[in-house]
């Protein structure tokens, strides 16, 4: 059985570029999803009491909003820094 690398090496240069772009895109999406999941877990642990049930009270909601805003602000700053580095 051929390895994936051997199979990819048999493709044309253009097809190899497409495969690489696809892999990079999927990898980036997986990293983003992992970050969102990690962030959600941390904010939920920080803001929601264990016995709160299936609803979120006003204090927990406010905490979650603050946590979300901090996460989004940080991500926006990181994106801006990365964009400025690419220029």
C-alpha cells in the first residue's frame, strides 16, 4: 500500500498545490474549532455554577458575555498582528 506522500508525489504540480492548500485550510479550521471549544469550556467553567441546570442566570450570562468579548478582542488583535506581519 502506497503512503499518502507517495500518492501525492505522483500528482501534477498544480494538483499538489491544490492538495496542500486544502490540507492547510482544513488544518486552520481544525485549529480554530479547537480554540473555540477550549475557550467555551474555560468560560463555562469560570462563569457557570455546577448546579445551575439547563438555564443560565443573569450573573452567569454577564460573565459569559465578558469572557466572550475578551476572547474575541484577543483574536481580533492577533489577526491584525498577523496581517501586519504579512505586509
